[in-house]
C-alpha cells in the first residue's frame, strides 16, 4: 500500500516531502481562534495518503451544556471535506470538535455498516456508560468521518462503483481523516496531541484494528467492540445464511424465534449457576442445546413430524436454516487475505428477533428482521419494522456493487463457497476488506494498548470470530507479550450494539486511559445492564472466562459472580 504524501498517485522524493511537512508544522505553531479556522486549507502534503488536499467548510463556536455527569465545556464545531484524487470520487466529509479546555488528547470514532454518515463526535464511545463524561466532556478533541461517501438509503453499497471510494471505505479514509484532524488540532491549539485513541464497534471495530495494524504509531490505544475485522469472510457467511433462509419454509417468524430463545433460556440459563435471564456459559450451551430435541415448557420445540404447524414450534426446514447460522462456512477456494472460513454464530440463546417495540425493533432489524430473503431483496421496508434480514441486505449490496458491479444481479444465485467466475474478484477484495494481521509488535512497542469486547449474543458479527483473532494474536506474538497490551472480554447476553436481554454499558475509556497513561492494567472490570434489568452488573471476564454465580448473594450484583477460566463446551 502506498503511503505517499504527494497530491497525485506518483511518489515525491523523501527530502522534499519532509521539508514540506516541517514547513507546515512551523506554520501551525500559532494557535488560531475557532472562527479563523473557517475556510482554512489543509495541503495534500499534510495527509499521509494521496488526496487533493482538504478545506474547512464550517467552524462554529458552541456554548457549554449537557446534563451532569455528561456535561461539556464550550467547544469549536468544525466540518471539513477531504478532496479526492479522482474527480469522480466523493469527498470525505469529516467533523471535529475542539474544546476550549483541551486535555491535550485526541479521540477518533469509527463508523458502522457501510458507513456513509459522520459519527456523532460529541457523543460517547460505543457502549459507553451514561454516568461518566463523554470524550468531549473529558476535554478530548474528537473527530470522525463518513469514510468517503454519503449513504444512499436505497443502495448503501452503491458507492463501491468507484475504486477510490471503495479504498476509502476499506481503510484509506481512516488515515486521511486522522492526518487532517491532527493538522487542524495543531492549527487550533498550536500543539499536537500528546495521546490519541480510537473507538469503534462493528465496522468501527474493524477500523480500530486497521489503524493499529497499518499505522501503529498514530494511536496510543484502541477500544475495539464487536469488530468485523474479517469483513469479506463475514460477507460470504452472510451469503450462505441468506441462501439457507431463502429456501421454501425455512424462514422463522418473530414468534418462532421468540420460542427458540425461550427454549434456549430454559435449557442454558442455569449453566452459570443461577437462573437470572442471561446465558453466561455460552460455550456449554453451544454443545448441549439441540433445537430438534429441545423442550419448551416441557413440550418439544420441533413441530410434530417436522411440519410447520404452529408459531410456538420450529419445522425441520427452519431448524436446518438455523443450523446453518450456527455452523461455519469453509471456503472451497483461496482468499488472498489468508482467511479459510468464517465461524458460525451463537444461535442458541441469541435474540434473532421477537415481538416487541422500542429497542426490540432495532434488535429485530439487526437479527433476521421480518421478511424472507428473495429477489429483489426486500430490504427497503418502512423503518425497522419491515425488511429482509440485515445479513441478507448486506450480502445483496456487496454482491451487486462490490463484486459484480451489476445492480440487477440476483445475489441469491451466487454461491459463496463456489463463486465461479467471481472467485478472482472476491479474493482480490479480501485484501481490502479483511484486516487480520496478527503481528502488532510495532503498536505494542509504541506503548499501544487494546481493549476488545464482544457480546456473546451478537447476531451480526460472530463472537467466535473475534475469539479466533485473539487466539491468533496470542499464537503469533506469544501469550505473555499479548497480555502486556491486549485484553479481550466476552459479554453474556449482549447483542450487536443493542440488546433487550443485557444492554451493556462499560467505562472502557477510563480503563484505557489508566492503562496507557498510568500503567495500570485493567483489573476487575464491571459491565452494567441498561435495559434487560436496568442497573444490574456483571464482572467483565477475560476470554475464555465467564461469570459464574457463587451460590449466594444478589443475582443482579457483579460481586455475586466470579470469573471462571473454563474452555468446556464447543465454541
């Protein structure tokens, strides 16, 4: 990958580039007021990947506000656009908030899904608690971008027609946004940040791993939640699941999925020592639960004879589709990224959607939603209450715009394990989409730390995949070295960014600050529930640990549980 500081695709000489950067640094030594930033140009030489420079489109002073404890001081709200090299490519839109009382630190937020919107940089880190200040409230300069395109709600993957837009989404926009933000921070305060952090979940989690792998000295720490790091491998699993759900009679209704979740709870909730409405020993549940033999209130979960006879049972066709969801895809061809498979999901005990309102509609949308996959894909219903599974819509967009670049292509006809004429294109895309390097030595040598967490009931990115990445890092870097800079936690009951079972809130930023800045490694971390049973807490257990009830005490208190380091049960 080219790391030129020129404004074209050709490299410029190192001495000339270094001189230009030094000149830019000297010019930024004088602090500018908020309004003086309006219209300011950021030269291409200040950005470590090819662009046509950037400029500030808005700079607005904002008064202090918020409600305790999430108050914030006065700040400058800056918007900027990073111009592409290809005139046909979209600009990268970014936003940067610059507090008057700066703590000399910076925070970058990642995106989500196919991106296309600028994250709320005045808000909180993913799964951040409401009883702690936001990064802006702590005095951080916070920034993020749309990754280089404006989302089309009808075709969120259509930007991939353009190669530069696709490269920006893959990861290039991360470097371009970061460098532009650092330049503007220096312009505003007359100094560069002393510490920089990254926080993101899902696509943003993939982006967090991308920056520590590819630009290991740009950030001192990263909060990595439910990361889709092997994004192309996940896309292929989405395709396999979609084709299974599209089979006649295979799509389970919301009521049937509620019955499955209830049956799994009845079988697996007690495996952690207490019935508390959360499956904490997920590995054991994966091994023991079988939907074809499970009971729901003492009656078989499988419909009589395997026929589709009731909303409170599963037919054989539905059980088969759900088993595909639970099992890995193994590729019958070589991916250039080196990935060979994508694991299954913790299907037994995960909320894939059920009747409900409010946040439950979000959970449903990120699960299997309400409509069976078909052609054309029914992904554009009204709000969260209608549409094909999120997996299926994501697969459909990826096939039509990333792979075939044919908007009328029937994505159900592409076999993800035997893609035929599209095999070479898919393998090529894996080099852009999969962010799976395991040698993080340069980041660790720079004092970098990673806090990584994933909900064991994630219905959109598999916890098993994140565990695999963690184990690969431990294998390649060694357990001792890994322990010095990386922690991985699994959160029972937590889904993909939202859950009505256990909606996690974790003060990850304070833990990361303590580790990076004070040398205090995380100990006895606690995660709180804000929806299922608001206020209940659980210990955050380092993988492969899980919280086991000690046999006495309040079932809603973390102090009544102990982390058990057991690998019993299949993953």
